[in-house]
């Protein structure tokens, strides 16, 4: 048999899109030490419900088969809840996957996507991967969206606007009145994505709520997830509700067969009345813990903005890396965004005392480096 000699390497690299090669990958929070707490990923600290675990275990008997990647049963359940047809519901691999699908469906090279900043850290990467250009509008001094400035930033090239409420990582809501004024200002052919990943934790009645907007705007899509309030972060399942033509286009951009049967089973089990009641009771516990934590931090002197997600925002400015490291040394893993601030998830009750103790020691130093 004739041997085959591999060609000598030429030293030339594969030609990649330069904007992708330069794009930093999404970075997960580092794991917590064995005796510490992971407060970096906005995870639900409660363990899965037994009924959800049982549904996941039962679904394992079908893993030799492809799932119904359209998740029809789940879509029908959600459609009944929101008063829409199943075709007006799109299920995806977490709401971040759906965001990618909608951006890719609407924006490409030469197009623009408008969003507030600082906001969800995945937005810039999703826009770049789609080939489009980010147009970033700075948050207000209270760390909330400046929707007037966002509307003013819309041009003929703008194809998508993303509104995140409550905003990740700052926790500030968009009010219903602000959002209505925004929708009245932007063109009706501009796709608006209302990212409500943390909506279940909101206790401010002035907040926008996508449920009240269904069917009212032909260019609006609402996105939600089972990752946070429902505690299914590890299974990756989220959903969008909006006009059928927009959802159909987004469905066409998805990687086929992404939504697993296990994720669908867990979501359906979570929507059973008794299970959902228990899950939302847990959400109430986390929201109350968040409010106590924020009040205590404000009392210490921290300028923490109004928090309506399952996290609080520390505007530590130039001291961000130092404060995050001090917290890590105390066994608390947080999410640092130098040079702006630190997002701290509301985790186990036992983590709160340690958090307040360390941050109480750091208030003066952090304020010296603070900038809004």
C-alpha cells in the first residue's frame, strides 16, 4: 500500500472573519469554593422540585429519539396562558438563543442594532456574529435605559432595538409609560425585542409587562425564560411571543433540533399548578431577600440602584476588580464588569451576612474610585 505523506504546514492560518476572531467569548462566572457561594450567574439558589426531577428522569427513556424541537406541547400550554395561538409562541434554547435568532433574522451587514449599555453582556457578541453593527446608548444616571435617547438613535439602517427590563446587570426597570412612549416613536417596521428574563422578580407596579402588550404592536416580540424564576438554567429553555411572520423568520435561523425533550418535560412540569405555585413562592422569597440586601447596602452608603431582578448592582467604578477580589477571598463569587461595577446575585440566605460584612468594610475605598 502506497504511503501518503502529509503536506508540510505553510504557516498560513485559516481565513476567519476578523470581527469574530477579535470577539471575546461569553465568559461564565468562576466556580465558588467548596465552602463559598456562587453569586455570579443569577442562578436560582433553590434545588429543583421533586416533580420536575421526576419529569426529567422519565424523559431520559426517550433520549435515543430526536425530540419535537418545536416543543408543540409546551407552546400550546404557553399559548393558552397568554391568550395567543401556538404559532405565536417560539421556544428556544434559552432566551439568549432566541435573541440570536431574531437578530440574525432582521439584521445583517450594513444594518444596526440599538440597545442600552451597560446591559446584557451577550448583546454585543450576538450583533457582531449576525454581521450587523451595534449602536450603544448609555444608561441614565440611575442606571436605567434612556429610551428617549435610544429612539433618537434609530436611523434608516436600524433593524432591531433591544429593551431589557429589568435591566441586567443594573436591575432597573423600564416603566410601562416609558415603553409605550418608545413604541410610539420608533418606526413600525423596526423589530423591538423586549427581554424580560427577570420579569417574575419585579415588584414595582409601574414596570412594563409584556403580557399587556401582546397583539398591540406588529413589530414587538416578548422574550422570557425558565432559567431564572423557574430554576431550569441547566436545561436551557426559553420562549418568545409575537407576530407569526417574525417568529417564522426567527425559527428559520435556528440550529435544527436544539430544544431537547428533557428541557420541554421540565418546563411543562414547572407549569403544573402546584409546582408553579411553589416556584413563585420561592421567587417571592428571593425578591424579599433582594430588597433587604439592597436596603442594607444603601444604609452602608452604597449607591445601589433600584433592584428588580434577582441581583443587585454595585457601581464600584475603578475599584471594581479590587472589590470583586476581596469578595472572592471571602468565598463569594460575583460578576465584575470593570470599570463599571459588580453584579451580585441574590443567593442563599447564608451568603447575605458575609456579603454585608465584607462590603461594609469596603464602602469608603470603593467610593473613592466610584464613577457613575
